[in-house]
């Protein structure tokens, strides 16, 4: 994966991030899109509505960069999100 320097990351517009308010998970190339999918459940402090919007941005970036996405929703990505909810409830 192409590593962004702090300067490069700072120069990206907020629209180039899956989570723009947090500037988390850049989406400027195929490698970063795949990484955003892999790390999606690791982003903390965001609502389900923000996750829905981030997933739409990831799907759009994936299409733009030729990345195949098998899941139709972020809720299909695995147990990470559910495990966090369960842990928070206990």
C-alpha cells in the first residue's frame, strides 16, 4: 500500500476520506480503498449513520478505482462491530 506522508494526508480534501469528519481511511487509490474496507470496523467514535455514509463513499471509490467489493453493506464485514457493541453493553 502506498503510505501517505502527514503532508500528503493533510493536503487531501475531506471528500477523499471514508470518514471525512475524522479524516479516517483515505480513498485516493485502490490500495487505500481495500485498506479502508479491511479496517472499517476499527474506526471508533462514529454513529451507524456515519458508517452508512462512509460505506457509500467506499463503494463509490471502489468502483472508481476498480476494486471489487463483495459486501453490499458494512454490516456484512464480520463480527468486529457486533463484538464492540456487545463489549460496550457489558
